[in-house]
């Protein structure tokens, strides 16, 4: 394995038409990174592809982290195929969801990041936990004489859904999400024809419903028809 120092960020001396990453995978800032080292990693005789790794330094002074870009070099082109650490984008949810359940946002973000990092054996557990926080925080954010906050916190997710979620469609969605989420924690799966993508779809449907419901209630408060 040969290692080369990159002088004056002249990466093109070592890679033809290199694709330079413009976002730091550590701090997520848009940057033009400093190139430090190039390493010849491997060569595939069948395809003629050369794998090289480049050590970059983030030029955001508050970060200044080192990260590695892995390149596939063939002919006159060098394409970046991965970064180490991997670049994982921040999860975007509505302000209404962030306001009622910041803990859900944190757990959901970690579950998505673990999935993108290839930790598919544990991300399902994270999604299941995120569902519970979302549902319970949503119930606690809604004025209701049927339950107290303490009851919501101490009641199982399944019972929270069956007792206190009234809309039949979102109840059906949440019941399925809970079943699939629980399946991710078991030794033997019951629903082998379903996977993480199905669970994520159900979570997205729940987010859409809750966001719509919260937005509607806010409109009712700020623009009551009786005031017209």
C-alpha cells in the first residue's frame, strides 16, 4: 500500500477528475475540504477499478475534523463512493412535532442514523421506541378528560392506542406500527413479509396525521369561526 502526501490541495495529481465532497460528515457544514493524504487501497483485476482513500480535513474552524473519502478510479474519472464516518443527514420533522415531542425527534433521528450506518439489527428497536414517545407525547399535548398525563405514561402503548386514539384510520395505522415494532424486538419474527420500510411508512403516516391534527387545532384557536 502506497501513501502520498497531497501538496497544496493538488489532489488531481493522484486522482483523475476527483469528486470532492462539499459537506463535512462530522459537522454537516458545507465546506471545501483540505486534502492531506492519498492511499492506494486495492485493485480489482477483473474490472480494472482502483480503490483509493483520501484523508480530508474539514475547513470549518469549529470542527476541523479529519474524515476519509473512498474513491473508485477507472479511466479518466474518480468517483467518491463513501465517506468515513458516513454522512448522515439530519431528520426533518414539522415544528409542531418538535414542539410536542423533542424526545421522539431525538430517538427517531438516532434510529434513522443507525439504519443508514448499516445497523439494521437494532434500528427497528429504535423505531419502536420512537413510536411510543410520539403517541404518548401527542396524547399528553391534547386536552382530554378521559386520562391524565400520569395514566398515559404508565399505560402500555397498545392500550393507549385502543383506549384513547379515536380516529379509526390512524388507530389502524398505529396498531400495525406497534405490531411491527414489537416484531423487531423478538427472537423470531412473526411477519417475515414485512420489514423496516413498512414500519417507517406507518410512522410517516402517523406523523402526517398528528401534524395535520395539531395544525388544525392551532387554526381553530387563532381563527375561531364564532369571532366572525
